[in-house]
């Protein structure tokens, strides 16, 4: 938290310096005097050549750019990549507070749930959070003797149960793609 405050402060100083230099380059501020102890730093570009003003203008541009980059880092969220579930967005499902769930955790949970069903050899998932709940795309490798309608009903039931239990949000949409060939060479399908 302290480093974000320092970044924001540095970005503010860069922005102020960029505004002062730009206004001096454009001739709005003929002389700028900065006093440090008994010494004075005088920045006056009124009588300078076009090349010198251009150099200072490029410096002001980089100060602007640096200040915006530093503001970006200072305002960046410290939450891990994941889904933020708050009472404001999902009040009808979540009673109080805010929960941040990592996207890897939800992907792993959905894949684990699908792979624990008999007839599923391998599963890969894509998970998104919508206002109505979880949108899940599941790619599965199935055994040839598996009944797909029964398997899909069981996947839907278990996904709904597990994600509602862990996150408090329902599964709003579930799409399943089934195939017989393995998805990767890492897992062996018997």
C-alpha cells in the first residue's frame, strides 16, 4: 500500500513538472524560478531557440507519459486475477460482503468436477462470470460406450451443485463439447 502511495505521489510530481515545462515551452509562463535554499533555479524559455524549446517539449511529453504510466501502476488492482463476487452485483445470491475467487481455482474446480464423472477421461473448461451466474464451457473426452444424454445431465447437475456450494452463484449457462480423441498427449486415454 505504501509503494502505491509513493507511485501516485511521484506521478503527481511528474504531471506538475510536465504542465510547468509545457506552459513555459508554449510561452504562457515566461520565467519559472524554483528556490532551493539560497540558490535559485531559473527556467525561462521565452528567449530560447526553436530547437531548445523542442527538446524541452519532448522532455515534457515524456514526463506526461511517465506520469500516466505511474498512475496506472498505482491504481492497478492488487487482487489476483480472478472473479470478484460482491453483494452489489449479486445481491440476490450473496447475502453480505465480497469474495474474490481466483480464475485458476474455478477452472480447476470445474475440470475436477467433470473428470470425476464416470465416462469422462479428460476435461478442459472456460469459465466466465455473468450477472446471472457462471457461464461454463466444458470440453470433455468421453468413453465410447458412454450415453451422452445421461452424461450431460449428470455434468449439469454436478456443476450446478459444486459451484453453488463453493461460490454461492448458480450456473447460468453450461455448454459441453464431447470428443473421443484425447485433447493432449500428456494424458493417456485407455
